[in-house]
C-alpha cells in the first residue's frame, strides 16, 4: 500500500471511531510528512495567547480531503484522463469501501459489481486468484473483509500499470516508425542519439526505483544490443526483456523507446 493510501485509510478509520489514534497527533504527522499547507486559524490565536492548540476531527476531515485530491492529481499525471479510467474508478470504489469500513452484504455488492467486470475479461485471467469471496452465492461473512478488499485494489493497480505499459510501448513504436520515415540521417546516428537520451532517462530514475548498480547494469545491457550479429542481438534482447519484466513500470517506460527504435532501425 502506498504511503498516501495508508494515511488516508488511517484517517478514515479514526474518523469513523475505528481507531485508537489521536486526531491531533495524526494531523500533525500528516502535515509534517506531506508538507501540507494547512493551518487552522485557531492555531495562531492559541500561540499568541500561550494556550495549547489541538487539531480536531474537523481538521482531520479537511486534511484527508487534501490527501484525496493529491492522490487524484498523481493518478491524472501518471495515467491521464483517458488511460485506464475504468480501472481507476473501480480502484476508487474499493478504496472508498475500505475507508468506510463496509462489511457483509454491503461489501459483497461492491465486490460483485467489480468482479463481474474482470473475472472473465480477456487479459485478466489472474484476477480471481486468491479471492476467497469469489463465489456469488457465498454467504460466509468472513469472505468479505479488509484483506480481500485490499487484494482487489492491489490486483487492479497491477492491471492498470500493465495497461499503461502497453500504451507506452504502442506510443514508442508509433514514434519510432515516424522517426524512421521522416529522418534523413543514418540509422546508426538515430540510434546513438536515442541511446544517449535513454541513458539520461535511466539516470533520472530515483534510487528507490532503480539503484545505481542496477542503472549501470541496465545501460550495459542496452548498449550490448547495438550489434550487427542478429543471433547475439536476439539473445541479448531476450535477457534484457526478462530482466525488465521484474522491474517497475517506470524502468520499463524509460528503456523501451530505445529498444523499439533499435529494432526498427536494423529492419529498415
């Protein structure tokens, strides 16, 4: 669970009196962690009068709304308004159920409306794996719980990243074809420019996404692809793609445009 989601959930549980946390402590922690521009006007009055100030549940409601808006902004920046819109809406509905603490039949209604969409959809074969409550006639209340809700959220986030990855690959392929058609420079010079840009993209990846050693390894594997020996190139490409499959979407997106461009240039 992302740290932003974790704090939203903690706040939601406290606001529905399902947590032993203190509103003042949690407000201060969230403001500090996310550097939020939030201050209750009463705060200054208390400081000036040397009185003690405590954030209330009302403050927490305002703060958690700010976190929700930030989460929507991040999704918009990463996925856009058109890409993966339906999946994002389903993730939001499950997150809302988690935050509201839905149980039993209320939670089953949410599950059913989403499970029906993905259970038999092409490309989402693994969706039902591990879903204890994936039985529409089930009456076992233990099947409808926070763990099962979070599992669905995690699955849909994985599918959403996969859809974004496919979109980025398609965009890279389209850009590569356009570049090959329009450029008058040699294929070798095109690849070299793309290689340098790709290395810059990789270097800009945060340490939390890819360590310095992994960046060096990735750049080495990409550089090794620039060979005229087709059999060696295919072998190295297979190893590279296998390595990329175990990394995050950001790493995949940074490397794929060059890989596609290289293949296109050698086929032209």
